[in-house]
C-alpha cells in the first residue's frame, strides 16, 4: 500500500480519540495554499462546532484557519482526543508555480501546533512530523 492510500484509509478510519483533518494535494486539482486553507477551514469549522468566516482576503482566511485550528484542538482535547492534521502531496503544491499564490503549503504548516494537535506531512521521502518538513527538528535526532 502506498503512502497516500495509507493516509487516506487512516483519515477515514482513525483510531478511537483521533479526529483527523486533511488536505490531499494533487497536481491535477486545485492544489495550492488557497485550496489548503479552504479545505482546512471547512473541516476545522465542523470540528470546532461553528460556521467559518466565508469571505475575506487571503490574510483574513489564513487567520481564520489558524483560529479554527486552535478552537478545534481545544474542543477535541476537552473531549479527551487528539486532532490530527494530515497533509499529503507537498511535492504537488502548485503555489510557487507560475500563476500560483506564491505561498507554499509547507510554509502554512504549524511550526509548533497548539496543544492536542499532531501535524503530519507526507512527502515522496516518507511520512514526517510537520516540524521535520519545516526543518524545525532534526530527523536524525
């Protein structure tokens, strides 16, 4: 089974207490930081139990995504669970391509996720804690 198949199965069949939110990036779909932000806002709003802000500039939507991540994490943690952010296909991110937004999805991953959140990123090289992708932690440590 490939990494993407494994990640998609896991997001649809999480262990008890794990609440996944995800973004699967593909080169054949809308695949940039705007699509990542939209996907997470929609999912995190459901987990947080509120309606998301539906309009605004990219910076407003970025702030909404970050706020919803904290709110969803707080709700899941209160219920004794863990919020799992899964991002697959960072190598397919079209944000830096001509016509893209210029902000990579990797740069939007939480460097230090809120309490109760685990962020995982899948790359062609493997499945990593998001901090490894961002270069915050040494993978060999």
